[in-house]
C-alpha cells in the first residue's frame, strides 16, 4: 500500500489543480472572457476528466462560434453521465439543438486512393479511410481548406465556405502526376566522312614515305661526307676526283633530304588533320607544319 501512496497523492494534486482551473474558468465566464474561460476549462479537463467540465466547454465553445467543438464536448459529456443523472435530459436537448446548427463536409474519396495518401481539413490530417468511401465531418461555420496529398501527385486543393446547418459534398481526386524531367538526350555520335578519312590516310602515308626518304638521303649525305674527309685534306679546296664527286653528290643529297623531310612532315600533318576531320566533324582544328596550315571544322 505504501507504494501506491505517491501515485494517489499525485492524483489528488491533479484533481485539486483541475478544480482550481475550473473555478478560474467560471470567473472568466462571468467577466465575459470566453477565450480565457475555454482555455482554462481545457486545461482542467486535461488534468481530470469530468462531465461538468465537458458541459461547460460545450457552452463556452458555442459562444465562440465553435459549433463542431461544442457538439463534440456535449456528446462526450453524455457518454460520462449516468442515465439517471438529472443533467442527462438537458445534455441530450443541447446535442439535438446544436446538431442542427453544425455544418458538415461530406468528402468522397477516390477508389484509386494510394495507401500513402493523406486527406487534411484545415491542416489536420484525417484518420485513413477506405478508398471510395464517404467521410462526413462536422465543422464550424466559415471557410475550410481541404487537400488530398499523395506521393508522385500534385496536391488536390479545395476551398469551401459553409453556413450554419449547411452540408457540402466534395469529391476528391488525385492530383496530376508529377512529371520527372527527362534526361537530356545523348549527343549524336560523330559521323565519319570516308572521303576525308581515306584522303587523310593516303596523304599521311605519303608523308611517312617522305620522312623515310629524308632519313635515307640524310644517311647518304653522311656517307658522302666521310668520303670527302677521306680524299680531301683541305676542307675548302679538294683536287681529288673522288672527293670532288662525293662533295657534289653530298650537296645534292642534302638538298633532297631537306625537301623530303619538309614535304613528308607537312604531308603527315595534313593527313592527320584530314583523318581527324573525317572522324569527328565537330570542332575547328588547325595544324601548321613548316609554314603550311591546314584548317577544318568538326
């Protein structure tokens, strides 16, 4: 029994505080301050639930124009009262009277309602209901905002104003599907220009041959230089026929080697550009080789 004593004491404290708030609420009623009165009645009810507090909350809510709250409080009070309680008759009369005044929203939900869909009225989500059913809600007079939210869909919003005793039927629908932005199409693959590609390959091949020829003639130049050094003691004057012949051939071969390297390099560069142009055809390329410039646009 000793273990129960603290809980009992706490319960007594809560009930005592609820009683204080109840009397403070009545004082606010006498002052005509129904906003404060309703708040204190609600605080008292949260601490200790009594039929008398609910009945007073019903009266207070009606004076503030909150008819749906008034109907709810009186209905809850009736559930707490004994059938023999003298207040039961008056409570039932109040329920019948206020019930005629309370506006009602009749919501018709779509049959294709997703499981994650939420219906909210004035920002308050309603308990989940079976798809395709009708939901009737008592509301206060005035404007109300109804919204149906579902993943992957736009919100379906409706606003409606109701007067006392009015009933309004609203058929809710899923909003339009949200469209995911389509991914940007992949850039088209570059088309190959076979004419340019083949021409580039041929020109490039000629360039390679030119470089090879330049290398060969360069080697011959070195050979002739060795002959000159062998038969001619004076670098400027040579009287030996073999040396003179080697020097003359060396000069010609040197010129030929230089020309072969220049033409071969230019042809190779041009061939490379033409092959690239024939493959991509997108950007502008320019290659300069020994004064020759080749441009192309991809």
